[in-house]
């Protein structure tokens, strides 16, 4: 039985622009790329008066990523 608590890594990206807003085709392309990399969108946040959104995603934290993050800078 594996009692280890799952570990996650998170990604946040702002999408859109003040003048152009969020274009559905660009957002779809971004989400498809993230999906291929194993990311799952867990939330979005509208940035008021900016025509932008923050997209928040997570994926399981790999052993390689854990080692990389634990290295001194």
C-alpha cells in the first residue's frame, strides 16, 4: 500500500492582451500543448479590466523535477 502523499507541480500563465482579449484558437492551442506535456487545468482567473485570464494547471511532480528543484541555485 502506498501511503505517500501525492506531490504536484503547478504552472500559471497569463493569456490574452488588453487590446486583443483572449482568442479561443490561441487558448485551445496552448491547452492542447499543455495536455500533451501532462498538465491539467485546474482553474482560471479573469483579470478585471485587462482582457486577460490566468490559467492554472498542475501535473504530478516527477522524480527528475524533484531532484532539479532541490539543487542549490
